[in-house]
C-alpha cells in the first residue's frame, strides 16, 4: 500500500512472493510497474492505482500488507503532497487500518514504516481501536529523524 517506486514489492517478489503494489499516485504506479518489469518480476507484481482499498476486490486476502504512510497532518493540495499529508486527523492512516481488517488472512500481518515526525501514540491508538496489536520491531535513527518498523495483527 502506498507502493511508491515498488521497491518493497520487488524485494518481496525476489523472495518468492506474489504482490499487489497499490498507490493513489498514477506516477508511482507507473514506476512500480516499470521496476517490476526491469527486475523480471512482472509475473509476480501487479501495480494498480487505488485510493487505499477502493479498487481492490473485496475477495482478495493478504498474508502481509506493507505501508509507508504519509506522516504529516494536512490535506494534500497537489499530487506530490499525497506522499506526505495524511489528512487533518490522519484520516489516510485511520482509513487504511480500518480497511485492512477486510483484506488480511486470518493470521495476516501489517508492517508499517513510521517516522518520529508522527506521534506513535496516535498510530497505536488507531490500531488498538480497530482491534489490532501494535509493536515496534525495529528502530533506526538517521540524522534528525528516527524511523520505526511496526508490526500489527488482528487481536479482536
């Protein structure tokens, strides 16, 4: 979800996964499809334009969903801002989390890349309110920012 260049899908496909790379930005979808082709994974990676789960068949279920969400409050006014602004109350993240429960297999896992530029407490609260666990599995400090990889699964 929010596939950008498709690098996570290429990595997953290189380890045998079949992937659906999704982004709201049509240029990101094009980039993900080109990277799949250039890395000989077109048979393992499908790239589609969708606002979160809007264009994903409701019958699809996933073992893993990876998301590097926008971190900042605010309503995107330009295409480029879709990658950075998550809505005034982080609606993009909330809609993603609430929608995820319909697309995960029974033991499915959500991995997110988050930044210290967003309150982890807010994200944890949204996950918990939607019946998910929330754990930080990796922390990496870079210059003026810390990145976190989080892992969540349904508990309710």
